[in-house]
């Protein structure tokens, strides 16, 4: 009787492991020709460049100029791969950017909290 219960418990545990979604299996993403959402790629950039990573609050967003202003008057320009829709003033965010040609180019943005 005890052996039967152990077999049943083992079978249920194995079934639960097999039924888990692929995301829980820690399979690394495939490399695509385009911007990566992998956190290490965001930190080090596609060409080995180091991106700045800051956590801040949005002062304002200009969708026409494709710019984002943070406290202190710092203006960041959205890279072509970033969609600024849905961002709002007062929102806390984590930003990944690099300086290029005297401008701060925003390559990644992650909203924090609400």
C-alpha cells in the first residue's frame, strides 16, 4: 500500500514537471537580427558597448519629437525600435541608454510599479 502511494506521488510530481510552460524551463532565447530584450544584451549593447542603466521618474514625454525628459532636465531620444506610446509623466521607469553624437539615445525602457 505504501509503495503504491509512493509511485502515485512520484508519477504526479513527474507529470507536474512535464506540464510546466516552456518559460519556466530557462531556455535561452534565440539570437535575432534586431534589438534584444535580454537584460545582459541591454546592459552591454549589441556591439559590445556599455549602456547606462538608471532608475528614475518621467518628467515629460514628447511623442512628436520622440523624446523623454527626466528630472534635472535630461532629455533622451527614443531609438527607432522603442515605442513611446503608453508612457506618462510621473511614471517610474528603468532606462537603458547610450550617448551617441552628443545625444542620449534610449534603447530600453521598463516601467516600474503602476
